[in-house]
């Protein structure tokens, strides 16, 4: 029974409708009591059924659960509060972007993989950098030893970035880059590489992760302390709103928080709280909310508990919309709209019976599409073992294609809306998130929460609890603690990185340093050093360094001299 | 237990390498003492043939106050002055499992591989008082190894910090604005032992209020009401002129200093090192150091005696024999635990000499 | 009066990868098993790990490596421990380590390496067993 806005009813109709409604509810209550007595008498598989987050799930959801709910909470897709989707037409106009995260060895090797993926119907690129790059070290730095090109591609300068996208038109393909600590530097390498291709930066589409708060909380690839790191991010908001209006200068990420152990509710609440923090930093620096908020994007994990994950994405959109409008006073609907990338849960994959992962990924991908994601990465079955092989990566992509073209799921928008269960879950998750926001506020905000280790402790406790549940058998993991196959040996082809990669990368840096204009290099670096001491926007300075082929570590080092380095507060 | 390995770590060998200044031998020596391995007292006796002269600073305060970060910053300062620094970080053992998670090194990464720094973590192993049973002996051992400075870090929550005061020359109590509520409870204990109060994380709201509260508590305790004291020294006591402070001390003894720091940015560290230095000057000049060392030594001798007496009495055949018999007497109502215990002590002291 | 010797374990996260979920879970599990665990934090070089292992006089160094740099990091730590005269320390760990590499590392004298999905009980049992047989008196 819904009351549509269009046909404005007269008062007597309303009164009649309401009394009918009352009658319906009391009928339902009576029937439910009877059902409950049947339920109580029956055998149950477990005493208590919990969601992945550990909240108790009722045996049955009915109209009663949402009898009091405000119909305005739902709305229509593309309309405030966006519970049903950020866009009016959703997958009827455009399917989610199938964006597989990839990168390994040198820029040249990864470039070949990108071309392969694009040829096979992938619609966007997603760059995985190696650990030295993520931490701001060049391939020839002593701390990079053994890690060059191993878990992603090594990019130490604009030259590497140029090679990474050689033959790939950056004005056509949207590129997402997973980089945080040194994001501002890699972003400038990317801009410089695009310029080299002759592309106008105003047409560039893509996303840079650039979410340092969750690095402090969960992922741990940081360089600078919070304040200068946040300044770099706000500088990018400012610069991008002018120069790359179609590019997302941040992807506020719950993924890593979840992978580190948080529950779905914690993931949602911590991520949105981080989002609010970025908004507040932007406002503090004098930016207008509607100048940068439309370019903020999100990134969530999609884990095993199917309905909880769907509800999480729906609740996220609603909370964000409300805050942006009511608390931060955004006027542009584009500022209210939460757009997100999703990835299936890496932690849910098992090394045992690794082929089962294909099935896990498929269900998770389905939840992401039912939750209304804008783009999706599906994990490869072998990712707990090593970097994915070509075959495993292809199956992962095919999983998305089957979902998109065979399952019929994208035919209608938000198909689960109105489900008693999904709507109740959505409401509950929203309520639980609000409680966490209040807690964060009493800590003094996100940064004090990080410095006191509050977030880290919450995440570690949840991780420990899940581990205990698995070890006690309370939580079933197929092939790990149930339905195991004795002492199976794990046989699966995995991709190995040749040790030659490191040598080639080092040789390349040596050659670069010989061929570039050194006086230009030191000039740009000292200009950057100066700028770091002032309030000046750093993007143009770093871009100048990128154009002059200063290396990642050279730039990082100059910045670190002024900004200092972050020290880890660890709590258990 | 592997025999060849046993001999390779024999105490004599450890002792020799200890005297030759090998850090690995100090490390093993600490384990010997910590585990109270048979003969550890002889080991300590042999190692302690040099005069103890390291300057000892203890840092205590609630968990999460930033003690380890302050220790790291102090260490950085002292090594920049050419000193060798030994750090002992004590954390509680879990009473349920007997295990412990010792994470203080995390904040000390910057100094961890400096050859002039030695860091050791230890668990309290069920001992009360914030220190492990052998912490003071380990500090002595580290002192003998030749560090110029010893920094001991312990968790203190209000009633248990007295032990550290007995082990060091200068006690620094570290507080944070968030610990405000618990201050009331711990105030009495902390007031007794603190030579210097640090309000760390001074950028947080509530830090000025905490400084004020602590200062009031100090003045209440000392029975003086320093009119204009805060005004004279400013919101944070700045130690520019130690002569001025000394003058104050001569009249009043040592008035605990209250300083603000921010271990994340390093703010206030210089002031802290100055405060420590002026305390050291006072404690030396006033004869207080001698007094404390004397007391420390006396307590140590008593503790060793106590441990030895307990151990011997537990091992004593006479005691055990009589004990087994007399238990029956207590059970049958012919004696009480008190009469038996007195009897046993008398017997033990007479016969087990 | 010698009391029962506690197992001392250094749990370390070498290299640049910041995924410390596993390291923290195992550190907590080791503590709950009654071990004294020294946790070093992230981004440790082999030199830092060995220096800590020597100063803390541990029985075991347990490292978590998910970055694929295991063939560099495990041998280097083992080598430096040897140079420091601490070759009786067990070097063990876990992470994403292919089978062939596990074999190669074990041949070099590295202890057991645990793959993803290993229960913490299994690692605890392994350390206890090793300790009962090989632990040095200290």
C-alpha cells in the first residue's frame, strides 16, 4: 500500500486509507502470532542466525517491520535520497563498468595485459602498482629490494607512465589508479603522460584512489602525517575541479577497511565518516561544496552475506545524500549522489579448493549489481595464491559478462526494493552507522580516532572475532572448516615474476637520470620544496617535476623533508 | 633440551661476552635474570662488579598516553648528545593466559637499529606494581653494561607506580587529556612519585585544563598556595633559568614540573630534556640522589633476602617434614595455622643456617 | 628458583606491504597461547628484524609476507641472524607463498611456512613442538 505523490488525495480518502491500513496491520499481527507458535515448535538448524556483521536475523520479515517507515526513505532512482540508485535509468542506459584491477612487472608488460583486457571486452582500466611505488620508493631504492614489479606494476617516473599507456588512448579509456600515499605524484605522472599523448586534460575520465584516511586505519601505505597528507588531497580537489572535471580525484574506500577485518556496518560507517572528513577539509580550505563534492567517488567491498551487502550499498547512498544536503548544505544534486566502485571480497577467497572461488565471486558480483554499483572488479580464483594468471583473470571477467548479459538482473532498476528483508536491513544498517558516527564524534573526529588507534582496534577485534568463529566452526567456510578434502595439495598455475624485472627497472632509472635535463630537475624540485612550506596548491609544482622526469622518490623526498613522516600507532 | 646448545649458552660464556660489551650477551643476560634461571644471582653478582652510574629515568602513565613515543624522542636526543641509551619497556602479562603482547618497539623504529641504543621489552609476568619481579635487577644489569642513560617505561594506572619510583632517579608521569576522568583516581598515587608531569597530545582539547588540574593538585599536596605561580611561569612552565628553579627547590624541595608535549610533532621535547636535567641537578645537589640510591640499595638487599628466604624455606626438608605433620594438628583443632607458621619459622631460622 | 620458560616470539612484518591483518591475528593468538610476543609493526627491514630479535632474545621470529618478496626477505633474515650469532632462532612465517618456493626456503633452513587459511592452532602447535625440542636455555 503506497501513497503516490502525483494523485493528491482528499482528506476523507486519506482517513479511509489509514483505517484500512490499520485493519491490515492488525490482521497481519494475528496471523503472525499463529505462525510464530508453529515456528517455535519446529526444529531449527541453529539457535541463532546472524548476518556477516554478527547482527541477529529474524526468521521472517513482513510488512510489520516497516510499518512505521517513512516512504520518503526510498524515493526513486536518480532522486534524493538515492536509495534506489544514483542514476534515473541505471543499467538500462549503461551497464556497470567492468574494470579489472591489473598490473605487474614493468610498464611494458602491464601495457600488453591492458591491451589484452580491452580486446576481451573490458571497459575500463585499473592500475595496480607494486609496493615500492605505493610507498613512494623508486625501483632502485634499497627498500624496494625483492618487491619491484611483484604485486603490481613499477612506476618510478613519467617515463614509466607513458609506457604503461602506450597505444591506449587516454581520451577514450577511463583509468582508475590505486595509489594513496604518493597519489598526488602519480596523478601528475598520469597528467604528464596524457599531455604527451596530446590529450586535453579536460576530457580525462577515471579515478585515483587517493584515500589516505583508510590507509592509516587499515591498509597502511602511508608516507606523510595526516595534516599535510590531507592538504595534498584538498589541493587535488581544487585543481581537478578546474582542470579535470570528469576525473574523480578520490575514491573513498571501504574495501581495505573491510579486508582488514571490519564488519559490513563498520566498513560503511568508517568509510562515510572518512568521506565527511574530506568534505570538511575541503570546506575548511575555502572550497565551495558544490565545486568538489560531485567528483567524490566511493569504493566498497562486496562480501559473502548477500542481502547485507546489497542493503549496505543502498544505505550508503541514503546516508551520504542526507548528510551532503542537510549538514553540508550542498545544493547541486550531483553532490548528494554517491557513486561507487565495488570489488568482490579478496579475504573471502580460499586457497583450499580454489576453484570454489569462482562461485563465491559470482554471488558477490550479483550482490554488487543488485546493490546498484557503478563499476565492478571481480576477483580471480587464484588471488590468494599469487597474481592471477590470464585464464583466471578471464574467467573473472566472464563472470561479470554472464551476470550482465545472461542473468537478466540489469533489466530492471533496484529489483529488491520493497523486499521486507532488504528494506529492513537497509534501515537497520543506516541506524547502526549513525551510532558509529556519534562514537567517532565523541572521539573528536576521524583523525584523533586514528591517532588513538580506535579504528585500528575496532578492525583488529572484528578480524580476531571472525578468525575465532572460523576456527570454532561457528562460521562455515566451505573447503576450509567443512567439506574439506583431507590433505589436498594446492595445485594451481600461478604467475611468477621474473627477477630480471627488477634489473630492467633499475637500468631504466639509471638511463633516465643520464638523459634528462638535470638543471631543470633540481630547479623544479627546489620550487616544490618552497611551495610545500606555503599554502600554495602543490599540483602545478609537482606536475612541473613530472614533466621534467623527476622520479617518484625524488619528489617524495623533497615533500617529506617539509612534511615529515607518519608513525604508526599500533593497537590490538 | 639440546645439550650442545645448553653449553653454548653457559653463564660463564655469557658473562665473558657481557664484560666484553657484546649486546647479544646483555640480551641473554637479561633473559637469565628474567627467567630467574638457576644461578642468576651469582651471574648478577659477577656482572655487578662495576659501579652503577647510568642516569635513570622512569616514564609511567596510563596505556595509550604516548610513553613509547616520548621514550623514542628522548632517546633520539640523548644519542645526539653522544650518549649510549638502554631502554626497558615493561607491559602487563595477561592474567588469563600468561601471554603478553609487547608492542612498544613499534614507536621506536627510528632508533631501533642505532648501535648506541638497546631496547628490551618485558612482560610483568604476574607481578604487581607495574614492574616485573626482576625489572630492577635488569635495570642494574643494563647499568653495568655501561649505558649512560637508562629509560624505563611502565604502565601506571594509579596505585601501582611506586615500584618504578624505587628503581629510577627521575620519574616522569605521562598523562593525556583523554585520561582526564581517571586522573582523580590516580592522582594520589601519581602525586607521590612524580618529579615531572607531562601532558602529552597537547593539541587535544582539554590539555590546558588538565595542566591546571595537575598543578592545583601539586600545590594542594605541598600545602603551599603559590600566588601568581602560573602567571610567573606562563601556562607551561618554561625552564629557561635553572638557577631560578634551584632557588625554589632549596626552600621547598622539589616542586614537580608540569609540561606539555606533543610526541607526534616533537613539540615540548626540548623542554622535557631540560626539565629532566634540572631535576638531575637538584637531585644531585640536594643529596637526594644519595638518599634515593641508599634506599634503593637497602630495598634491594631486603628483596634478595626475602626471595632467598622464601626459596630456602620452600626447599627446606625440615620445614616440609614438620609442615606435613602439623597440618593434621590444625585440621584436628590442636593447633592453628598461626601457631604452626611461627613454629616453622623458628625451627627454620635455627636449624637451616 | 627457575620458573617455567615462556616462549618469546618476534612477530614481524617485513618489506613494504601493509597487510597486517594476518600478523595481528597471529600475534594475538600467540599471546592467548601464553607466549610473550614482541610485535615490531610494519615496514621492517631485515636488519631491523634481526636487531630486534637479538635484543629481545627471542626463540622464534615469525614473519608475515604477502607481497611476493618472500624469496628475498626470509633468506636475508636467516642470513643476518646467523651473522649475529643467533642461528638457533627459528625463522617461520606465513603468507602467499607458492609451493615450490616453500620447498626452496625450507631447504635453506627456514621453518614451516603457513599458507592462507591455516588455523592459528596449527601454527601455535608447531611453535610449541619446536620449542619443546630445540629451545635454548636462557
